[in-house]
C-alpha cells in the first residue's frame, strides 16, 4: 500500500547572525544552510497494517508524512501510496488517503461539526446515502451525538479531536496518516482515540501510519514500528523485538526470604533484591535456577519501559 | 465540483451568519462613500459641479456603496492567515481547488451583506429622494455585467497579494499599498468625472476604475453608449490579466509550499 525508496528531503534555511549587526548583514548577504530532514529512507507497508512511526522531535516524521500525503515534494527518491504518485494530488488519490494532524485542524471553527461533515461529503463528492451511513457509524463509535450541534469553538480539545477524526474518515480512506492524534489530550480522551483507531482499522481494513510521543499509543496500536532519527531509518520491525534489541532485555527481580547473596548466576544484588537483565530466551532458565538456589519470597519479570528503550536508541545512534 | 457548490454556498452563508457581528462592523467601516457623499453634497449645494447636482452626487455615492459591498472580496486575509498558520495544508488535501472554496465563501456572504446594507440605502433614499432615477435597460444590464467583472478583478487582485504570503511576511503590507492607490484611483472617494483631465486620462490606463467606477457610472446612467462598451472591454482585459497573474502567483506559491512546507 505504501512503498518508499531512498526518500530524501533537504530544506534550505536562511542563516542569520546574532544581534543588530547580524540583522543588518542578513539584509545584504543571504547566507543559507542546508538541513537534511529525511535521509535515504526506505520502507514498505502492506494494506491493513498499523505502523508506529517514532523518532525524537525534528527526526523527520512529519516531513515524511507530508511527503506521503502529497503536501511536500521530496528532494529525491520514490514513493507510491495506494498506487499513486502523491505529488500530483490527483483527486482519486486524495479520496483514498487522509492526514490528521493533532496540531492543525480542518473543522470550521464557528460552526457545529455537523457542518464540516456536510462540507466534506460535498467536497469529496460522496454518495449521500453511503456517506450518511459512514457518518452515523463514526458518530456512534466516537460518541459524538451530543457534540454535533455545538460550535467547534465551544468543544474541548478531546472532543474536537474526535470530531476531527470523524471528518477525516467520512470518505472511508484506505490510508490513514495520523500525526500525533492524541497530543495534548487527557488520559481518558487518549484512550478513546486509541480504541477508536484500533476499531476503525479492524472494521475498514485501512492502513494506519501513526506518529506519537505517547508510548501508550504505540504499545496499544502498533504491532510494527519504524524508528527514525536525524531523518534516517534506525529500526523497522516488530515492536516486541525493539525492546528485546535495545532495551537490554527483560528485568528479572527476585526477592529472597533471607538476605540475598552478592551475586547468584546471572543475578547481582540491587537494593536488597537479586536482579538480572536477560534476553527473553534466557529468562525461564534464570528463574528456574533462582528458585532452586534460594528461598524466593517474590518474583517479577518486567518489560523495559518503551520510553527508556527509545531514548537509549536515539542516544546511541544520533 | 458543481454538485458541491450549493453545499458550499449554504455553509458559507452559515459562516457569514456566525460572523454577523463582525460583518456588520466590516460593512460599517467601509461606509466611506457615505462620508464622501455628505462632503460632496455640501460642495454641490452651491450649484452643479461638472454638471452634477446634489441628486447626482447622492446617486453616485449610494451606488458606490452598494457596488463596493456587493463586489468586495476578503480572500487576501483568508490566504494570508491560512498560508502562515498551515491551515492551507488540509485544504490542499481535499479534492477541490482551495480557490474555488474561497470563491464560494465570498459569494455566499453577499446576501447577508445586502441585508445589512438595506437600512443604509433606505436612509439615503429618505434623505435625498431626488437621487431616484429611471435607468435605461441597457445601462442596467451592462452595469450588472460590469459589476461581475469588477468582482472578478477585485478577487483576483486579492489572490495575487494573498499568494505573496507564500514568499513574504509583508504580503498584507503590500496589499495595503495597493488598497491606498485603489481608494484614490477607483472612484471610491471622489467621482473620477470630477478629477483633473490628466488624472482621468491616466486612470483610464490603470486597473482601479475597472473594479468600481465603471459599474457605478454605468448603473447611474452617466456613461454614453459608445464609451460604455470601451470601459467594459477594458474590464475584460483587466480580468484576463489579473486572473492570469493570480493563477501564476498561486501556482508558484503552492510549488514553493511543496518545497519548504508550512
């Protein structure tokens, strides 16, 4: 559904000196520098997949999404989305994709959301009966009923995002680009948006490419993640392997009835407990070993927090 | 696209209603022709000026007020705002040209503008009943056609200056310069008929009169048949030039937007 090959994006940014002298100089000599936002990025996504697109601020995530949606032209490289070259913004292409940006909105500010829905039905030239059915389905799933007739400006951020999602999906696109759809939302609203995206993906079979800084979004929604930093690909694979490869393994903590020894097999003592960080494959053997060697009072096996895994990955490679 | 137009007009009207307070203020801030009317009325009190008495003065400025409001555009502010804040991005991802959307938005506010203007018109008619005239059918028809061209030129001019926001932070400043020149050269503040001959000749070669004075003079029945056709022909030429320039600036701007993003 999405095929990206050796994608590059270089921005030319004006360089300005500091202070008054810098401003005056920039009037006469325009110094520019090139910033590489995306570097040789390649990946492909199959129809119906839900993929998390991760990276630190300024990693090139939004730039990539905009290139895939057809808003930005790459400096070089190829991309094919739903069989189209996005640059042309062919109406047939626009009817098959949607881009939701958590920080930009398309809802008509002073009118109720129902009017934006009507506008989008008209703009996308949708079959009225079918579009009404989709609209009703979205209203039910997102529980929009009480919000439909209130001006958008009177809605909370979470309510607006739910309406934004509905407006963006009325034309039943095959590809959803979601750029931080949960940004700024409270925990409950985040949960609602998350559950909705999963449900919609199940129902419609649409492909989802999602960026988020909330790891709970990624953990709940994306079996596969693509990590970029400095515009380049750092990791592309299953989410569970990411923790395995970069998280330093799972953390096995054994609390003993008596005082724990300084070391025991793979374990060392930390804060009075025996702790070992191991690849998944070695966890069972280590637990078995500990159970036989010491009197165990409590035992826990923890996944490394995704945030830690990612900050380690970003720090290591950037 | 045509199927979507009725919905676009309906929603544009709903937006205009939502912004009604703002719209009333806009209409009231653009009542300079009324102020001009009172000033020129006093001047004409002494005796006809260039053949114009108080009735002709009132007729001219009332029509200026009406034509100005029913051919006005505000797309320069819409474009400026949406380009700077990134609001244009979602518009570019709809299968309809953003400018078609703005055209519909512009046209759909006209009925409400007319309603807001109505009491002002009634007031002027009550104050100077002698302004009432019986227009010839041909001047009325040509005047209406001319008003459509006036709107097209005004809209295209605003698209040109609005699209400059793709390149510069100063696009609204540049538009204000254009607006200043327009106020002086379009017949908005004084009838061009009363301008010195050299200025009148010069203005015949500039676009400003095509956006206001031409339809006003036609509707007021102040233009002879043979001059009328020349003035409307000039409007057609300016419309082609402005629409062409608007398309060019827009396309170059969008290409830049695609290169640097927003």
